[in-house]
């Protein structure tokens, strides 16, 4: 193939790539305009109706998170919600935020000893605004070497729903729901419907739901199964090798023990011969 042919092929490849990118961009924009934009309006309406009912009914919704080095931090949702919608020419964002005041009487009172442990737990308490440590004890140099921790304050919970023409998808971001962190999930436009709204509502109320459980692709599942099988085979081989090594060691000990006994008998016979020869 000549140089001109190679350049022509490269130009065609780039043209095809640009056309594919343009087609993908157009498809995402169409999905946003025709599906996601009206769906976001429906979601905003759904969330507005949901919080209105929750304010009236005042259900007891518990939020429990485990804090490393401390234990469970327990709070109950305060049914005061802030629901906002932000609109841009090519995007929409819905934000729902509320708090769960911590039930200090249901949280443990933990005595922590050691400056490093106190410092580490103090950092976590400060990060999540769970109050300051109590009853501190210090050493002769003034360093804190012991403290009592008891959680107080409020757990902030935020749900953000974003859709735009650039991605053509719904992006859901939940903070401090399943744990003291942020979880993100993207949803294809064809899946944004009333069934999804219901899952979102149940998730916000901490009811059982599959909302944040990802369905793994079958090829990835196959890879995981193959990896688990390989690890199981490896463990069996390692167990067999260890068992064989233990048998070999036991055999050597037995042989060494028999040899040692023969050596001791030989030494005794030698000494006996020496005594006999002296007497003669």
C-alpha cells in the first residue's frame, strides 16, 4: 500500500470516528429532550408529593451508621425537607436535603485510651460533626491520652438527581444514606419511569429496595466465577502441600528419634566396653 493510500485510509477512519461521535452526541441530546427532561419534571412532582405526605404522617425513619472505633451512630429523620430544582438550557438538577438528629441516648459511650486512638476518633467525629470528645485525660506533657466519646448532633442527608444532554443519562447521588459516604448511580433514560420513582421514594424512607444494587453483566459474572474457581483450586493445592509437608516433617522426626535412640544405645555400649577393658 502506498503512502497516499495510507493517508486516505486514515482520513476515512477519522471521518467515520467523527461521524460516530456526532451521532452519539445527537442521540444523547434527543434522549434528554424527549425522555429525560419531561421525566425530571415528573420526578420533581413525585418528590414534592412524597415529602408533603411524610410531613403529615411523620413516620419514624431510623438512620444507623457504624463509625470505626466507636460503634453505631443512630438518628431519626426530621421531616423538614428542602426540595430545589435548578434548570439550565441543557440540564436539570433536583436536590432534596434533610437531617436525622442523632439519638444520643441510644448511642454508646465509648472510653478510648491511647493518644493515637483518641486522635483518630476525634478526627472522625470532627469530620462528621458528631461533637467533641468528653472527659479528656492528659499525661504529664499535656497530651490527651484518653477520652470519652458519645455521638451527638445531626446527620445530613442529601439526594441529588442530575440529567443533561451531554451524557443522556440520569445521575443519582446519595449522601449519608447507606453509610457515611456518597453513593452514585447512573440510569439509562428508558429506565426513568414511575417504577424508578417508587424505588427512589422507598430508598429515601429506608425501606428495602434494589435501587442501589448493581446488576453485573453476565460476562463479568463469568469472570468472577472463574476467578473464584481458580482460587478454590489454589487453596486445595496449598492445603495438600501443607499436609504433605507436615507428613514429611513427622516422618523425619520419627526417623530422627529412632536414629537418636540407636546413637544413645551405641554410646552406652561403647562406655560399657571401655569399663570392661579397664577392669581386665
